[in-house]
């Protein structure tokens, strides 16, 4: 009796302790379920949408460049250009699947044009062979349509990365534009310097940055190139990041993963929608980009910090 009177009134009984532990365990299970089944599912969905957005950017940029080459050769590209313009409008509305499908139709239309007679264009033999061979490769390259339930961003990889062919094509196109500008007496020194940077990035394997610099060089050499500017993410999956060169941060365009607005390299949040900029992680051994959930590199197996 004396022990019961002296007991702390705030002390829990064994039954109350067991009940409290059971409640905490249930809450922990609910939190873990919410994290693994809901939040991670949303994160995967966002990464999937971003990958489709990148694929749409590349498809439209490729079609625009090939259309310009065919137009210089005398082909009627009005239908293909209208398709690409509509695809660009769909891309801005977030309808990436429809935009990619229109780009595929434009590619088929340009494939038919390759069999038609073309007006000769004055350029050197090396430039002609290089540029037209890449255009043929891009137009005739078969594309496997991915199913909605099995699509993965890693499947966008082609030879040397998702931007290899487009970067190579844009560099050759920029060389032609610079040669034409120099022949007409224009000052193409800035475009030539930018093109040299693009070639350096291409040789080092950073095809996304090489593509962005090549487009900028083409714009500097030709006013028509301004209509073809499409923002690209600074680093794509499966591409090695290159060391930042002093004074070149403004040469690369980065975009918000939520609304697609341009973001400066120093920005931590999007100025249009306020979305926080995702931190990029790379393998310290091979340089491959890692996703948010990766603890080890998918290419070499090294631990990713």
C-alpha cells in the first residue's frame, strides 16, 4: 500500500508503455510506406518526364538542322518545317509524346526528300561529304518506340551519348556558317572562338556542352540560327562532366526541371516557379551522372558521394 502511494503519478505502467511503443511502430511503418511508395514514385515520374523533355529538345533541334541543310540543297521542306513548328508548340505545352511523334513524321518526310534531285551548293568536298553523311545518318537512323510502362531514361543513349550525333552535326554546320560568313567579309572571330570551345568539349566527351556551344557559334555566324535556339540541360545522363573553364559559365544553358525556364549556373532556385535546383552527382571514378537514389555507380560500381 505504501509503495502505491509513493509511486510517481506521471510514471507509465507496463501496459501503457507497450501501447505507446505499438503506436510509435505503426507511425514509423506509415512514414516508411509514404516515403517508399508515394514520394519515390513521384520522384521517378519527374525523372521520366525530364528524360522525355530532353528527348523532345534533341529531336526538334536535329530536325531543324537537317531541314536547313535540305533547304540549301533546293528541297521543298515546307511540310517538314510546319511539322517541326507544331512539335515545338506541343513541347512548350508539355505534350512531349505528341511532339516526338511529329518529329518522327518530319524525319520520314525528309527521308523521302533525300531521293529527290537537289540543287548543288558551293562548299568544299570535305565539308559536303561530312555534313551530308551526318544528315543522312540522322534522318535514316531507326528509332525504337519505347512503351509507356517500360521507358527508362538510360535507353536514350546512342553512340557516345544522347547528344553525340546532334553535336557532331551542329559543329559541322557551324563550320560551314563561319566559312560562309568569312567569305562574305563578316567578322566571325567570336563564332570561331566559340566553335573551338565546342570542338574541345566534343573531343573530351561532353556532348551536351559541345552541342550548346556549337549552336551558339552558329548563331554568332548566321542571324538565321537565332530561331533554332532550344534550351538544353547542361549535363545529360551517361556523359562525362567536364571541368568548368573560367568565364564560360554563361555559355551553357540550364533549364528548370519543372517549368523549363532558363536558369543561370549560380541560381539555386528557378526564378519563374521557385522550384529548387536539383544537385548533380557524378561518379568520382568514371564521371558518369548518378540519380538521386544511387549509392553506387551503375557503370563501374564505385561509391557515389
